């Protein structure tokens, strides 16, 4: 999410660990569309907030085409 301190913190952590990662900007229509495509694979592994929202930041680990962590 734009201007999200937690999102920036996780990106900095991954950079420090020299991890390869991709971000999806949910402030843009293209980002929302990309998340919808991924969500099909992860929906059973995501615990939503009490009010039904997706947690932000949402970190998803893939091993090839398989989800290894959410």
C-alpha cells in the first residue's frame, strides 16, 4: 500500500537479506489485478482481519508455482 510503514519495513528487511522479491502496489489498478490473480492460489492460507480485510503487508513466498508461505 502506498505510504505504508510496515510495507516499507518488510521491503527493507528483504533487501538487507539480499532476497529476490516482487512488490505489488495496491494503490494502482494494475496492482489490484495482480493480487487477484495470486489470491486464487493463496486464499486458503490467508487469515483475514476481524473485519474481513486482507492483512497489509501481505507477504507470500513462492517456490516455483507453489505457495510455500503466507
